[in-house]
C-alpha cells in the first residue's frame, strides 16, 4: 500500500496528507484487487496503526456492499476466511482493538451475512460461535455482530438504498430481510437465544459490560423472534435478578421494556405484565421515594410507561372483541398502576416525569371513552394528575431566561407534553379543570406581590392554556356556557385589575400580555379595561420594558391586540399614535443611538399605526392627514439617506445606509397591510400618499450601490401597491422593470419574476403590450445567468440556478395560464422554439420535481391552446416529436423518485398532458402511440394495448392511477 498516503489517515495529519489519503481510498475502491491487499493486512496483522486498520475495513466494506457479485468463488471465500482469521486473532492479542474498529468489523460481518447467509454461509452464526466460545473478547465481537445484523434487518435508522426511486430495490430488500429473519427463526434463533442465556449466566457477576451488551442484544431481537424463547421463567427470573444489580439494572429495564412492548395476545400480555409487576413490587422497586439514582428511575419510568400502555392496548382489544370479563381484569390492572404512575409523574426530575406521560395520557383516554360505574372513585386520580401537571408546569430557580440553552429548550418541550395532558384532562372533566385552575389562579393573584415569580407565571399560564383546552368557535369564551364564561370572565377581570402586569420578572410580564391577547374577546364584554391594558403595552411594562426580549414580543402582541379590537380602539387612536411617535422614528446609522425596538419590531408598530388610522371612524380627509403624517417623515429621510448613499465611499457605511433605506420602504409597505384592496385605499383617501411614496422610492432602483438590498425593498413595496393601487401602479412598472433587469444576478431575477407574475395574473390583457416588450429581454437575462459557468462543487450556485429555473418556468406558467399565450407566440418562430425546448428540457433533464411539475402544466396548457387542428403551423409535429416523448422519458429517469410527494405530483401533471394530447388529437394520438412511439421503446404489445385503453378512459383519475402503477413496467420493458 501507499505508505505516504496512509499517513493522511491520522487525524492530526495536515490537509494535504488527508486529501491524499482520501484520494487513495477512492482509488482503492475502484481498483480490482486492492481489497485483497487490505484483507491480507487484516488477516496477518501487518499494521499496528488503528486508523490504517479502520481504513482496511472500509475498503472491505465497500467491496462487500457494492462489488461482491463481481468476485469469484475463491475471492469470496478469501473474504470469509479473512474475517474469521481476524476474529480468531482478537482472542490472542495482548490488547483489545479500539471500539471504533470493532464496530466497523461488525458492520462488515453483518453485510457479509445479509449477502451470503441464504446461499453460501448458512452456518454463519455457528462458525462465529465456534470461534469465540465464551472468550470475553470473542463474546464482545459476537454481540457487536448481532447488533449490526439487527441494524441491517430491522433498524429503521439505517438508510439501505441510496435511490428511493428504485421501488423494486426497496421491495427486494424488504423481502430479503423477511426471508433472512424467517430462515434465522427456523435454523438458528433458538441456538442464539441459548448462547445469550449462557453469556448472561457466565458474566452477570464478573463482567457487567458484556452482560449489558447482551441485554441490549436480547432487547433488540425480542421484537421479531418468538417471545416464548425469552418470556419464560429462566430468562425473566434472571432479568429480574439483574434489576437488583446496580450496574445492570438500567439495561435490564430496557430489555424488560422491549419484552413488554412485543405484540401478543391481550390476555397473555396482561398476565405477563402483572407477573412482572408483582416481582418488581416485591423487590421494592415501586418505592420511588427511596430511590436516589435518577438515571435508573428514568429507565424504570419508561418501563412502567410501557407496561401501562401495554395494559391499555390489551383493554382496548378486549373491549372490541367483547370479552368483558378479561377487559375488567385488564382495567383493574391498569388502575393498580395509577398510584405508581402518579409518583413518577410528579417526580422532581423532568426526564423521569416525561417518560410516564404516554401512560398518563392513554389512561385519561380510557376515562374519556368509558362511562365507568366507579368513575367517582377515579375522580381522585384525575384530580391528582391535574395537580401534578400544574406543579410540573412550574419553572425552577435555575431556568435561565436571558440566555436559554439546551436545558431550557428541553423544559419547553416538556411543557408541550404537559399541555397535551392538560388538553386531555379538559376532555375528561372540563368542569373539574376549570374549577382547579380558577382556585389556583385566584389564590395566587390575591397575593402576587409576595409570591415567587414561577408560581405567578404558572397561574397566568394555566389561564392561557384553558383557551385551547376548552375550545370554542372563534374564541367566543365569554358567551354560551354561563358557568365557564363567568369563570373565565372573573379570572380575566382579576388579571387586568390586579396590577400583576407590574411584576418584576420577564416571564410574568410576557405571560400577562400573551393572555390578554389570547382572550381579546373579553374586552368586547368589558371594554372599560381597554385603557388599563393599553397603558401596560405602551409604558415600561411593555414596549418600553428594560428587556429587549419583552419589548420585541410586546410589539407583535400589541399589533395583534389593536387589530382584534378594531372599532373599540376608536376613542384611543390619537392618544396611542402620539405615545408611539418616538417608536416610529427611522434610526439613521450615524446617530449611534440604540433604539428601543429593532427594525423588525418597528414593522409591527407601523402596521399597528396603519390599522388604527384605517379602522378609525374619522373622515377620509382626517385619515389621509394622519397617514401622510405617518409616511412623510419616512419619505423625507429616504431622500436624504439616498443622497448620502450615492456619495458614500466606505462599504460598511454604504451597507448601513442601504439597510436603513430598506427599512424605510419596509415600514411604508407594512402600513398598507391595513388595506385589503384598492377600494379601501380610495375610501380612506390614501391613494395619493402611496403614489408619493412610490415616486420617492423608485429612484433607489437606479442607485449603482448596494443594488440587491435596495431592489429587494422596492420590489416588496411594488407587490403591496399592486394590491392597494391596482392599475394606478401600472405606469411605474416598465421603468422599474428596466432598472431591475440591469446587471442582475440569479437571486435578483428569482425575486423579480414573482412581481411580473403578480402583474400578469392580476391585469392579464391590460399588460399584454408591456409583457410582449419585456418578454425576451427578461428571458435573455435569465438564460445569461443560467449559462454562467460554476464550480462543480459550488452547491450555493447550483441551488441559485435551480431556484431561478423554477421561477422561469413559473413565469411561463403564469403567462400561459392567464390566457396570454399570444405573448409567447408573437416573439418570432426562433424564439418560440427556444422557449418550447427549454420547457421540454425542464420536464425531462433536470432532477427537480417542482420544476418538472410546472413544465408539464405549461405543456398541457399549450397543447390545450395550440394542439387542435387550427393551432400554429408545426406545433402538432412538436407534440409528437417532443412532448409525447417527454411524458415517458421524464418518469423513466433514475432520478424520478416516486417516494417523493412532489414527484408524484409531477407524474400526475404528466398524465394530464397525455390526456390533453389525446383530447386534442383524438385517434391520431392513439395510432401514433400504438404504431410508432411505444414500439420504439420495445414495450410489449399487450402493455401498449393496456396503456392506450387506460388513456382513452373518460375519467382522468383512472389514467393517473394507471400511470403511477405501470410506469415501472415501461422501465423494465425499455
């Protein structure tokens, strides 16, 4: 071997050596006999360097995985012998191999197993067992090989096939794995199980590592072998014995969990779980409060969860089968575990609590499903679960609100699980939940000044969560059920009048604002509280809070609050607009002043201001004046900043000025969100203001500096103005388009095309002259960017081109779909032909199902418009020479992956295209397929006949479904 290249395998080697090693590995992979050098190196222990040994196993792995069928019988035998020789050496070496080498060796053994077990190496496991016997190092490798085999046969985390489109390969693999497992069950599983028992018996007291490995193997295999081989007295007794051994009990727990999880008869499952529980209880394992090892308790909680869910599954099956006596026995068994479940649920360690939530959730589902005679006895259980959930929702002292990390993220996820429990509790007993929350809420808020923040936060949080737990239509919590409406109204009144919004902790402050917005309908019932809440939003408790996090979230919530109250805001509009004046200021980069709100947060404030003005009861003149007051400062600053940008030399300053200009345009855009269409803009008398904005912002398009940022902002504004001003915006479009097409890159075009699509779809024939004029300049700009050379490994450039290609096809789809095919037809024969070929290319050559789907939609539309007898000259020939073949070539590409949802949609549009061709061309199309095209693909006559019959079916769905199923027959045939 190339010793110099092998030096690069060391992790500490420099980049050049590592690159050389990588190239050498690629060279060995394609070499015919390099694997033999590696096999010899492993069998004879030529190298002592761990990384070289690993490298040799990688080369062997590649050979077995991808090129094994190319080897002769003698060469295949050599690989088997190499592995057995290496295995024998493990028991003689003075030191065991590193773990990563043993794992890689086990993977190679497993690959060889799935390749040879059914044919050439039926004694695979017996050969390995005869070598390793009970030698600890041999047993270690044997167990690793077993885990690797299970991963190949069962483990869903292993990606077995690189091309999901090869359905037949996936089906073959699934069948092969089933056959392997069936054969193992017949030939060797009993012997393997016996070997596991011997390993456990021999090593349980003197080698905990091997014992735990073996328990992991048992747990992995129990899901697909005969359960009676494991769930018997000798095995279970041994496993239960391990539950009392500190170093073994976690793995024993997991192993018992897998046994309990195994599908079996519901009566047998109930008996198994009950017998396990009796032994575990008698061993003192149910005394949770006496156990300090939280890692073990987390595993034990998972086991109890599994047992509880297994009993519930048995109860459900027994109820369905009508075996009421056995169902009652299962129910009693479930009820007997509730006390243990509650101990685990309420445990201070969240992992332990989280692991039992599934059982808890399913138990509540039982109570919801069944009208049980002793429900009042179970009411105590429901109350206990409720109290546990309320307690566990509470933050602890260590939670870091300012710098949330992994622990905090885990608690947030845990809270989501608890919310599901709370929702289920509401389904079981909404009255009980409401009463419990009300009690906790009122008690806490009476003394909020002297109560710890986490208790105040959770009290408000519970009120917030009730909104989803007790669902109503359109948030109407304060009408209908009087008891519920009264309780919620009382709590909301307490929330807004108690002064708790002044609590000095961010979590309480945020929860207060989240809740008042969640229950915005309360203010329709008691509008007298609106000023109190508005002041909280506007002062140091909200938008002027010391915490940026609170200010940011409050800006969003304030926007929602104002929008939801609509006309009820009328008395406060002038006051609110005055109070937010300083928050609307555009902060130029040079003043160095740290604004209270970020530009993203200011967007919400501008939107709020726009909503207040538009929804007010003021006259149109007053609304226009207020809107002008809002937007004029932005326009004035924009003009000044644009001049400064044109003169700026320093790139950082240019960027800062461009960002500021972009923010100004964005703020103006956001105010227009208050309008739904042109009518509302006219009614408010605001058209002129926005036209002024348009004239102010458009000159930025001709600025040669920071083009990407400036164009992005103006484009967004134009999108909004097309909605708000409609045809009044059209005079500005040609000039704006001309500027945006100058010196543009892929991303510029990609973002410009949706604007043209919006104009085309909205104004259709009104913009036909403009479209005809700019059609080819736009296409030339697109083609120019797509043809730019790029590095093979430049994924960013490849993605940009892919997105631009999609945008291009989306543009053509919009043009054809808006009834404006004449825009394409009037571009001259040569240009039309070029456009059509790009669509064919998009449908067939690019492995992008989204683009392919769009291309088939375009082709289908063009066939519909031009494919008849009176269509353009030569189009019928184009249909047969290019569109029909595209409908077959695209799905037959290896990259056409029917496991992907978008590809399925592309195939569906492909079917529509073929149906449209048949619709427009009639029997001529069928004749062409039968006599010319399909025979040229060597498709069997009976398949051709079947295909043409399906194509002629009146229901398009019939043909779509046919194509999904039969496309692989074409692949095989052709």
